[in-house]
C-alpha cells in the first residue's frame, strides 16, 4: 500500500482522493440538476479572480524557470513553460472580461482559457516524459527561443482579440461549444497523463513539491472537464475558474511553506527535476556534509564555523533549513567518526598484542594509538615495577597521587586537574594505570567508557606479550626459531599431520666419536658436543634453516620448511661448508677431537608434526631425506657430500668433484654423489670453500 503523504497510510490516501473527487461530484450534481446551476454574472469578480490566478501562475513560471536554468533541467523548463502559457492566456481571458477593459465579448474572451489550458497541458504532459539526454540538452539549449516563441503566441492572440482580427472578433453563437469541448477534452487527457506520471515519480521521491504538482495537474484536468460542460456565468462555469485557482494556488502555497521552512527559494523545485538533477543535488549535499564534517574534525571555533557554513551555503546554494539540517547531520557523522577512530585504538592495541614486543614497546605503541584517537587529550601509561607505579614522564604530584589511589582501589579516580586515572591488572594483580586528561574540560562519560575498555585491552596485551616472550624463550631453547615462531603465532600448527614439500636435508655426525668417548670423561664429551653443535646450529640458522633434531653426535636440519625458500639448496650448501669451516677452527686447537662428515640432498618429503597426542616432533620423512643420511655416512671427516638433485639446483655455482655412483645401505639402486668443494658468488669468484671459516 502506498500512502500519499508521509506515514498517513491508506486513510490519508482516501482523504486526498476524496478532496480531488469532490469538485467532479459537484459538477455532476449541477449537470444533473440544472435548476441548481444558478447564473451569476459579476464582471469585476471574474476579472480580479482570473487576473490573480494569472499572476500566481506567472510567478511560479519565473521561479521554476530560474530553477531550470540553474540546474539545466529540461523537465523543470517544460513545467515553467506550462505555467507561463497558462498565465498568458488567463491574463488575456481576464483582460477580455466584458465591461472591464473591453466593451463587449468576443471569441478571444471565449476561447482564450480553453486554448491556453490545452497548450499548457501539452507542456505538462511533455514534462512528465523521461527525455533522452541528448534531447533534454537540446531543449535546454533552445530554451530562450522556445520562451520567446510562446510569448509571441500570447502577444499575437492578444492583438487579434483586442483589435478584432478575424476570426477572434466575432461573438460565438449561443450553444456553440464544439471548439471548447474539443480543446477541453485534449486538456483532460494531457493533464491526466501528466498527473499519473508525476504520481508514479512521487512514489519514488516523497517530496511536498512533487505532491503539489500531482494535485495541481489533477485539478487542472478537472477544470478542463468543467470548462467543457459548464454554462457561461453559471455555477458550473465558475467552478472551472475556482479549480484553476486551486491548482495553481496549491503549488504556490506549497512553495511558500517550503520557502518559509528553508529560508530561500533556491532548490524549491529541484526535487521535481530529472534524475540527473536529483543525483547532482544529492552529490552537492554529500560534498557539503563532508566539508562540514571536516570543519568539525578540525575543531574550528564558533566564528570560523559560522564562516564555513556561510561559504558552504553560498557554494552549494543551500537554504537556511538545509544548512541547519546538514549542520546537525555533520555533527552526528563527526561524532560517529570520532567514535570509530577511538575504537580503532582498541583494535590497534589488540593487534600489537599478537606481536612479540617488550613491555616498553607495547606501552609506547598504546600511548601513540590512544593519543592519535583521543585528540586534545594528554595520555600516559604507568606500570608497576618492583612494587612501585612508574610513569615514563613526570605527571606532577597531584596526578601521580590520583594514579596511586586508582591503583590501590582498583577503580577509576579523577584527579584535581580533571585527570582520569584508570587502573588495570594482569592475572588479578595491579599492573598499571592509564591516565588521560582533556585540555580545558573534563573527560566525557562516553570517553570514560572507552578509556575503561582501552585499559582492559592494555592489560590483555601486556599479559599476552609476556606470555609470548616466555614461550618464545622456552621454545627457542629446544627447537628452530622458525618452528618456535610459527607455534607461538599459530598454535594450531602443532597439530599432527603434514604436507609433501620439496626440501633440502642436511645430516651431520661425528666420525670417530665412539673412540673419542672411550678415552674422554663425560665432561669433556659434553664440552666437545656443545662447542661443535653451537657452531653447527649457528651455521644452519644463519641460512634460515631449521634444526630438526639432535641424536647423540648427529644433527639433522631442513631448508624450505617450515618457511619457504626458493634457494633452499644453495642455503643448505652454504650452511654445510660453514659448519665444516667452523669445526676446522675449533679442531685446530683441540687435537684428537673428532670431525663432522656432512650429507646434503634435495627432494620431496612429507614435512610436518609426527608423533602422538602426548609427544610429537617437527620432522621430515621420505626417500630424499634417507639419501641425505646415507650420503653423510659415506663422507670422510671434514667432507660435504651432495646428491645429484642438489647438484642440479646449484648449477655452475657449485665446485664439485664427482664420486660416481655409490652403493648405500637401504637402497637397491646406487646414488650419484659429489664432493662439495666450494661455491661461487654472483660475480663468479669463489666465496665459499671447504677450508673457509665462519665468524
């Protein structure tokens, strides 16, 4: 169901239709009861009534024409022409009133109104049609010519009527209503079509001026009916005069009410215009709203704000009412943006809590986020250190005392300077205070609620950051940094399972370790292993490899897992040569210590968490991994053996000595092996070789 006005619903629709139908019911009654259709001829009343309607119609034509010119709107232009032609012919009808300005009646007096009304209906119906953009632009371009032509038509009719130019010099025979009926019938059809089309438009745009146009064209269609059936100087004849007065008067009254509400005539009829005009109007209001919001965001003073409002009203042709509405809307939008910006600080602190930071870094970031969001607020965060509340800056005695009271009581405290001190706790223990002070005024209740939420978020962030650091230290002592970081950031990665990935595996163990163990004390064995493994792990980690496990005197490392590395073969080769070079340096000062032998191979392997629900380990399994282990057992102390796949990936970068195909334990087919002697840099020079030392 479609209410005609606002929220009135069907009831208002019925009332509106009833008011519009009442004149037709009265006309039907007068036609059915001719004895009631009394004759009343009063020339002055007719003259002044029609002249007044003509003046009102002319005033509307001028105002709507100005709106059409300002917006280059073809629809408004055609409506203005409709009102203009009606004003002109009604003026002629008034002038031709017998015994006023002319001695007697003539055809000009009789036919001026139906002719003018029908011509006005043509423009009214044309205005209700959605013209293509090119035709609409052409119509606007020829507006001056069309307006001049209409004025010439009115002037020609006036000259012919007043000078007695045939055929407008003769008085029509009594009862000869044929021309009037024909013209009126055309007017009824055209005004009716215009009213229907504008009502359909009104259903999409609920505006007062559109409704007034619908009502006016409906009343003018009824006036055309009364004009066709009414008898001169009888009540039925006076009815069409009153219907025309009501039609034009209703539009004028609606425009006056809008003008009184909004304070200016600009934009009164914009809502009746084309879709392009409405879109343009909305875009202008949107731009004005953004400009007002920006002005509010800049915290302009009242005089500056008044100047901004005047400039915007002039730039966008805003009425006083529109300016007031936009001002209220801008205030609401500015408040909403301010709220979103402040909530953004909450999100930013929560994001920082996902990163491993020191307490100082976390709190410094929190102060930055809050200060950026809470403009004109000074913000500081103090934390409890060794039982004392410590702020990074001096707040002054009064403010620090308020913060101490807040920390001790566990509830927010407002200091003598208006400083709001909000305590926060970690694991139920007082951990710090968020202090905020707004220059020149008290902190608002809404900001207080947000600061309470921010303090809680800071507490959570501190707790998370400290937990992450503890886990990071714990994990990194027992596993590769890449694996540790992945688990801290996303614990779900510890789930059992894995994926097939191309990796480069590195195996290293000590040749002669058993013999060394027989002649050494446990303390000497542990010292040797720790020194060797320290060098080995540093070499692997320097290339961002992952140390998977230590088994006795052996070490296993992976490259390209869990972090992806396009040059994983080269990284593994550099790590292997660095490992051997580092052990060479240690062994040079420790005669009798065993030496590492290293095997490196590349291929697909199942990489992931392997084990059970109670205990699991990040590892890799597959033939390529087994080959790397077998190459290691085939190497000589101090030597690095690589497989064919690794050799192919290294290309000309590697300096190798082929060993041919080796028979290794656990494989039916031989394995191609190469001794890695060194690596070339990008300039072709040898930068890594078996006797290099790592720093």
